[in-house]
């Protein structure tokens, strides 16, 4: 799996947000930010940019912060709302694991793949 899959779809991500309320958060700017972050990380993992641990930490922190914030603002008790929030919690948790692996490029790559898999699974289910 190539982490660059996000380059194809995050700009328009979550246009078909599930029928849950996401209080006071616009998802489109977050997805655009994640798209830029993914490009930055992809560049480092592909070797087209230097592998910069400090920059990677800063980049991965974006997923942790945003994922946690979005999950906390999803209201509703429906199965769909719980699933949607859980997907953002998973991104934040997998990002935290990636953050701890920044010092080991191979381990970081595998953990970053989990983040992109989380994104892909959400997009697959919520058609965006």
C-alpha cells in the first residue's frame, strides 16, 4: 500500500458526511490540511525530501489533534455516529503510535500505512 493514495481524494473528502451532527467543525478544511500533511510525509518516505524527524512529529501531530477534536464533536448515539467518531479516534490512536516510531523509518512507514488505511476505510464506507 502506498501512503500517497490520499493525494487522489482528500481535497473533496467527507462531502457525503454521514447523517450525524459534527458540531462547530468544518471537515473540508481539515481534510485539505490532512492532504497537505500526507503529501509532506509521502515526500519524506519516498526520499524526495529529507527524512526530518522533527517535521514528521509536527506533521503527525496534525492527525492526532484534528482526529481527537472531530471525534469529540460528533454527536448522536446512532450506530453510524459511533462508527464515524470511532474512525477519527482510530486515526488519532494510530497517529500516536506513528509519532512514537518516527526514529525508526521502517517502523514509521508501517505505522503511517495504518493511518492511511484508517482514512481509506472511512472514505470507502462514507462514499467520498
